[in-house]
C-alpha cells in the first residue's frame, strides 16, 4: 500500500507522434472559451465604458499569443533541458510572488493582493507558481524513485516546499488558489508511490489550517453565509449567486442565443462567472458539450501519463491535467451554487491572461509527454527484437509494480 509506481506501456522502437485527441480537445476548449467570452462581453458595463465590445476578446487573444508560444516551448523542450532550467524557473516564480507585497508594484483587488502591475499590464504570479510546483514535485519524485528503498529516503523537502508555496499564496489572501495547490500536491504525493508515513501529520495540521485561514477573513465568512442562504440578502451578498442560478436555468435545453442583455446582470460574468453566460446562451446542450470535451481532455491526458516513458513526464502530466480539471469543476460548482464562491477562474474561458497563458503552457508539457521517448531499460523487461525493429515478441511490460 505504501509503494506503487506508474510504468509505461510503450515499447522501444520509435517515438510516438503525439496524442491527436488531446491536441484537438485543447484547441477546441480554447476556441469555445474565446467564443464564450465574446458572448458574455457584448453588453458588459465595462466594455460599454470602453466603447469597445471586443475589449475582453482582444485582451484574451493577445494573451493567447503568449500562451501558445509557451505551449510550443513546453511541447518541444526536451525533458533533460527542462530539468536543468527548472531551479531557475522555480526561483523566478517565487520572486514574482514576493513582488505582490512590494508597494508600487503590487496590485490589490477584491480583498486580495494577487497581482503585480507594470504600466498597464498585470500578472498573477500564483498562476505561474502552480506550474513550477508541479514540475518541481515531478522532478523530485522521479529522483526519489531510485532511492526510496534506502533508509535516508525522505519526502520532507517536497513537503516543506509545498507547505511554503501554500503559505506564500495564502499571504496574498488567495485562499482558493492555495486550496487548489494543496489538493494538486496531495494527489501528486499519492500518485508518486512515496511512503505514506507523511500523510497523517500532513493531514492533521493541514486541514485545520485550511479551515482556520478560511474563517479569519470576514469576507470569506460572508461568502459562506451567502452560500448557505443567498435569499437572506438578495440584493447584496446573495445577488451574484442568485443571478448566476437564474442565468443557468433560463438557458433551457437549446439556450437563448447571443447578444442578449440578461446574462450581463451577473456581476463579473466575463471572469469567474463566465460559465453562467455560456449556459444561458447555449443551454443544456452547450453544458453537456463542455463537460464532454473536458472529460475527453482529462481522458487523453491520463492515457498520455500512463504510457509516457519518462516518470517526470508522467507525474507532471497527472499534475497539470488534474489541476486544470479540478479547477474547472470547482469553478462550475461555484457558478451553479453547489459550493461557496472561491474566486478561481474557469480554465480556457475566464477573462485573464495569466490563467490562460499558464494553462496553455501546461497543455504544452502534456503534449511533450505524449511523444517523448526516454530509453530506460529498467522499465521494459524481456524485449526481444527481430530483424525488423518494429516487431516484438515475448514482451512483458508492467504498468504497475
């Protein structure tokens, strides 16, 4: 129970050409995300004030250029090279997070100081920290695999780094991102096959800390109370939740179409609540299409992770895909009123360049893992090659050990 590993199905004999299904699902999610933003920003108050109905769409397309550049980099950068630059990448992410506390650079909004601002540009460093933490843990557990049977093997460095990152994000008053990072790190610890002796103290101290941090801020308590009874203050704290639910239910089966004012009665609909606008415009059939595409995205990513010949690539893929999927489900649950408001964006959809850029970088890493082929004889047993190297016999490949 304490140890188990993921091993590849692939056989030596040539690289895979990548996972077409995953690439298509990524492009489709990005495409309908841009379309959803167009739907939800046509009559938005902010766009009217700027006299530009395409304001948010233009910003998202600009961020997409940087995002796809990051996707290409992470898709084609060899894993050995990526591991060499990983320390600098992690340090840079941490320093950017620290800049959110520097007067003159930090940018505060909605009870939080999550952004840095230079001129007219803003960036949320905690988004980049998500990716750097996933890659750090993937690299750490790849190295841990070779020495986990020895007496001096320990996961303490990973626990310390994960705890430090969560504390840093909490200090920015970004509770939802901290919880998401905690969940992602927890999943990667379990999937890594590391000894689970750390689990009890980590849980005993971690969960009460999350609860305490949630209750010490008055606005978070307000979110919980408005979630429990939004009708108690229908024009105040409960307005956004009630408006979002009305938009979703008003969509019906086929949706109400685009260009209507009703969906813009939901505050911040172009951001965290964009799913309510998509539901209103596209209806139940649009909601089903979104979740079908999201499940396809996760399925193809998991398949990539299970067949990747690099442990670093496999664990990194699990972390990236898991974070995107869990974040999407959490956002939809908030919009539907199933859980209290969290303030996390919907991947590919919500207006915000930081989230989109990092999400596309994560997808690039997964694409890299889909075709990366690392010669590792210890993972493939009893392979006998014929004259034609594409043929194999007596092949015994374990996915789990």
